[in-house]
């Protein structure tokens, strides 16, 4: 039964044909407003200068020297935004990727506020386009009301707003995966049109982040399922194989194209070769039909996986990784109404007969990517599972297809609860925590890094010090990529002098405080907290 053939609720019968497009525009405008106004207030996060610098280097020098551990497409997109700003570039600088990013932003005569906004705008545009995919996917499954509910959950998701407004790779990669799955779903009716497009979207995801690779077998299986959906027997098997091949070839072509755009000679990164990867992982990397630079990037990533990273969860500092870190972090950082609708929507997809064909498309890719992310060694925040607010928003919209009398009213109430929770945290989306965990003011006691403090509030700190603490001595432990002196912050490192000399204001990034040991921990314990900046930096008085 099509959307038009289903019984229409009273509000749809009364509203004109313009109502749904207007609501879609309003929700996307809200998302755009939240992202832009957040972006203009935030200084560079830890990863952003690397991606900005690499994108500029790719476009100007056509070499793969910087940030080889990630594929180039997302950085090319970011680089296009930076190029439109017309930055001054010192081509003679030969430092590493972090130093080059800081040099471009702070030492080349550029305005870092303006440059970062232009770098972030392409990612915001992709995030808005992904919102249209969320709406379209949910509408096809659950009607226009389901599409609107899904889009509202997506548009008010604090994680989507937070990472969709940064010049990073997480939001684009997740959005490309969702787009590929949606196109595979549509390929059930028109495989010749949608299978190649699904392959291009999958290739874009792979050319943005290699962490999307675990989804490839699932999506190729879905391609086979979509192609064979309307035929039987031996012909179905042949068509299924052909469909998977079309998607695979299209995806591989996009990855090669991304590397060739940067460097037609595919020279790769200079320096020593990446470490070897033993066992089955190494064999699989060697078999990938991608440029050697892509495989080298994966080897670097596997090398980073062997590093003993420190994590912080619910007040516990630990070395290594916890398999349950991401589910726990998602419980903290997902609005309570969204958690309920995610669960109810997933149940509806499995329970409602006409929705069951969509279950492998909606739930299986998200489950595989989540399992892969949980197996990783870096417990640094929910950005590694940013695909969940996208896929499960679509699933949540399917609650309205269950034909339960109370479903529309309850769904509307839960969506409104999500919206209120999201608006209340504005503009501090990165440190968001839901009401059950005390809100964003308490996130620093539960999580660290990109879940709370990613260096985004250096500019706010500068304003706070000027307004409330003029002329006071400042001691600073800042975890981020910004340059404090550029924003007028004159401070010394309290760990470089005896504790008795540290008098005045002790300013500590909450990620640094969460992992504090030794001298820094003693300084914090003997100081009195007097101020909070953006829920990511704490000001103490000594």
C-alpha cells in the first residue's frame, strides 16, 4: 500500500499539500541554524586543523603527504570550503600534519575564525542533505508522518548537530553509508538506476573513512537481495551476483578517483613504510582492490589500534578499551525520548509484516558497524557511532506504521521531549548529556575527549577571562589544537613550576582533568572550582 492509499489522519486531510514540505524546511532550517551558530562560536577541535591542512595541501600541492591514515575524500570536501575563503598559504612550510594545520590557521596571516567556518560549511551542507535522506527513507517505509518524526529526531540529535558542524570526517562517512542503504532499498524496484548510485555512495563512505569497511559485505549482500527481490530460481542467483558486482565496482571506482584527484601519480606518503599487519587482518588488507596508499592508511590505523590508549568512563580512568564503552556513552549522550523511539521503532520494523523486508537494510548495517566500533581500542566518544542517530531515526519513524491508536500521540510527545532537551543544551552540543545523567554540566564526570571537551571552547575562555578576571595570573592546562596566545590568553603551564608558585587562576580542560595524575591531580585537588566555560573547561582558584 502506498503512502497515498493509506487512511489519512485528520491533520493530513485538513492541511494543504504545502504542509509537509514546509515542516521539512522548518526542521532543516532549525538544524542549519543550530550548526552554523554553534560553529561560529567554537575554536578548532583537536582533529580539525589536521583535516583542514591536509585538504588545502591536497588541492594545492597534489600530494598525499599529510594524514595518510585516512582516505582523502572528506578532506577534499573540507579543502574546497577552505579554498573558497582564499587563504594565505606558506608553501615552504614542511612540518608535520598537526604543525602544518596550526601554521595555516595561526601563523600564515589568516583569520582562524573565518577559515574554520568555511572549512565547516561543506560538512554542514552534507549533514543537511543527509537529513533529506532520513526523511525520504522513513517516508517510504511509514508515510509522511513517519518521515517527519524521523527527520525531527535527526535534526534535534545533539550528536548530529555537534559533529555535523565540525570539519571532521565522522558525519560525512555515516551519511554516505545511510545514503547507500537507502538507494539499495529503492533498487528493489529500479535496480538499474539505483544500484550504481548506491555503489557511488558506498565508495564515498569508503573514500572518507576506512572504518566503514565492515559495512561492505552487508551492503553487497543487500545489493544482491535487492536485485533478486522480484525473480526466482537460477535467474535470481545470477541477478543477485550481478547486482553485488555493480555496487562493488562503482564503490571501488570512487575510491580510486578520490586518490587520483589528489595525486594522479599516486606517490603516497613520504617517510618510513607503515608497520606490517600480522595474521588475517594483514592478508585482508593486502587483498583490497584499492590504491596502495589506502592500504597503507589501514596499516597505520591497525598500528594505532595496538596503542595502549587511556579511557575515561563514569569517573574511572583506565588503559586499554572497554567493550561496553560505546553503549554506555550512547546511553549518556542520546536524548531519552530518542532512546525510547529507537527501541520502539526497531521493534516495529521487526514486528510489522510489511516493514520486515526493511529490517536487514535498517538494522543490520548499523549493528555491524556498532560491533566493529565496540571492538576498537579508542574509547573517545560517540562520534565513532554517529551512524546510529541516522539509521535509528529512520527506524523510529516506523513506529507510526504500527497502527496502534496511541502511537501518534506518544511519538509526538517523545519527539517534543527530544526537541526540548536539545534546545536546552544549545549551543553546547559536544558536552550534551541527557537528563537522567544530569545534563551537560555533569558530562565531564562521566566521559572525556570528543564527548565533552575537544578543545572547542578556547575562544569562550578568552572572553570569560577578559570579562570576569582581568589582570589575574592564569595557569593553563589546555587539551586542544588552538593556540591560546592568539586569542589573548597569556598563561603558563602549572606543571612546569613548583606547586607553591601556582597562585591565581588554574584553568584546566575537562579532558585533561579527567585523566589527571601526579602533580596536576594534586593541584586540582587543592584548588577551588569557581567557574565553568562551555561545560568543557573548569576555572579553579588557588
